[in-house]
C-alpha cells in the first residue's frame, strides 16, 4: 500500500508550526546521556542550515519530539539560500547557481530537515555501538499546530514528557528538553526561539514570557493523568508562592551538571591552559573554545574528551 502523502502547509508568506515525533526501532531505552547530548547537538546544527525555528524539544530514551516553525521559500532571499548552503558544505564550496531553487526548496522542507537529523544521528549511534542496520522505526509523524493556545499546549506537552515518565519532579530539571535547556544553558547560542507563542506578553521581555509559560506549564503538569506521573501539589504550591520565579539557588543547581559532565572547568585561563596540554587527545579537528557557564560568574568549561 502506498504511503499517505505528508500534510505540509504551502501557504505563501506564512510560517507553519509542526510537532514532529520519531521513535527508534530498538527495544528498551537505547538512548543514554551521550546519545541524548549528541542528538541535541545534531538538531542544533541542522536548525542553522534549514529555515526553521525550534520552539521546543524533548529527547527521551527511545524517541524524540520537536516543535518547529518552518519558513516557506518565498520568505527566504537568494543570499540566505547561499549562506545556508555554505553552512552545510563549507565556506570554500562554490554555490551551484543553476540549482538555487532546488536548494531553496530543500532548506524549507520539513521532510529533508528531519531526514538529515535522523541520518546523521544513525551514523553516530551505529558507529558508537559498533552495529549496522535500521535505528529508527516507521517514518516520523508530524502534526500541523495552530498558533496561540494550541501551540502553547503542545509545547507544554513536550516539556512535560520527563515529568509524566516519572524521571523528574520539575520539568526544567531534565536537561534534554526545551525548558531544561533554557534554564541549564541559558539557551546557549540562541538555539531555541524566544517566541514561546504566548500572547499579551511584551516581545521585549523574554523573562516575563518564560515566567508566564512556567506558570502555565506547572498548572498543566499538576493535572493527574491515568498511568502517568504529575507535578506534586506541594511543588505547585511552592512555585505559586514564589510567583513562578526561579530563585538563585535553584538556578545554580540547574548548572551543577557542568561539574560532572565537563572535561575541564574553571576560569577561562585555566581551561585554555589545560586544553592546550591535552588538545592532541581531543577527537575534534577544530579548535575547542571554552564555553561560559551562564549563571556562575567567571566560570568556563569544555566537554569531556570522549564527547568532544
């Protein structure tokens, strides 16, 4: 039986939002910390190449969710197509002008975007596990999502995955989801769109948007669902008492993973000095640059050698 054509919005001059879900074909929960980190990294890479904005994501042990907005081709200039081509193939690769429209269509394609992510991750996973064969199950699912309340609800559903699975009590404690990424990395490199789809909140006040979203998220997460975990009432009461502001102590705690997940951590000078000592052991071909640990003044880190 032929596949049912995928529903893709083709309206001119209008972005379309999609909720993407893809599951592995493997049994159990094959994705551990390293695999989840790598999948996030790959999504970040292709999100700078394709004409998409990532509103939310969640990487679980056997599947992932993405909430993205895809721009139509008529919103993308010729120069933008050329820039994205060079991000994909390298700055020194000459752009084939005769294929301009072909690459415009590709970089605005939901299917091509997800396909590249899944293929790149499959290569990583199979090499790491010394295996061959299919990693992903049936083709990915995609749902067209309306802007406004529907979009916010979908984002909250994605961010609550780890809570519903009983992995964490608070959604931002799980670093492989969008709310966790925002708090634990400070949305490093601007990976996630500042637009949370929240109406009636100033575009110039991202902290107010995040606070409003957290209030919505915690109230939704406290609703009990059969067979699923929920945010405990005492945590909801605590957040309500704090007006859904994340205090300084919790902000620090969300960043403590750097103390266990980094390869080198300390002042910029300390990290650079020790990186030069061990740089021959790093697998990366490019020079590694210390990343500032946001929320902790003067602290920088580099990934572990095995994850570099």
